[in-house]
C-alpha cells in the first residue's frame, strides 16, 4: 500500500537525527517530507541547502521539514552538521518509508540500471492527510514551489 493524495497517511515511526520520529507527534502541523537519493551528492546537497534557506518561511507557514534517504544515521548526522540543516533527517535503510511512499524506482546511472530513491516531496496537512506530492523532482525552483503550496494550506 502506498499513500494517496487526499487520504490519511498511516502513522509511522523511524529513526532520525533527532531521535525517534513519529508522524502522529506532528499532527496539527503541516509536514514536508522530502525523499532524496544520497547524502553529500550534488543534487541532494543543493536540495537540502535550498530547504534550509527557506526554513524560516516554512516555519512561518506552520510547516516542519524532514528529509529521508536510505543513508545511515551517522552519515545523516555528518551531512546535517556539514551544511547546518535546521531540520531532521530520517534514516530508512530497510526502505519501509520508501515503500509506503512508493519512491523506489529503477534508474539509469552511467548506463546501468540501478535501484534507488526517486527524488520526491510530500506535503502532509495538519489533519494527517496527504495534501500534495511531487515525484521525479528536479531541484531548481522546487523548494519555492513547495513553499508556495504550503502557504495555501
């Protein structure tokens, strides 16, 4: 089962750089959950920095931001510290969240088929429903598009 726009997102718990992250703990707030392929890679670093720069505007709009990848907590902690991200990163090595959100895809990398995370962003409304999704995200201007949507909720 994967999430669907307009439907409640099932509660989940996952390990993050801030300890256990439980979706139900964030009810009453908008949540931006962005999935990215790998820490410390060019596109993922740019996307994280873009979200970090827009963090104050997201907070003003009543939204939290959380990044998700399959990297380890140690890798996430280093990535977060290196770029001073003001939000937490969830480690999903068993791909439970990746499966729930349907973000694992076959991708071409240097002419080879590899299985990995398709860059995707999901906005969960304050009542716990999936309000919007972006799949196959291109990094330029993405964060401003997400912020524009969040301010309409």
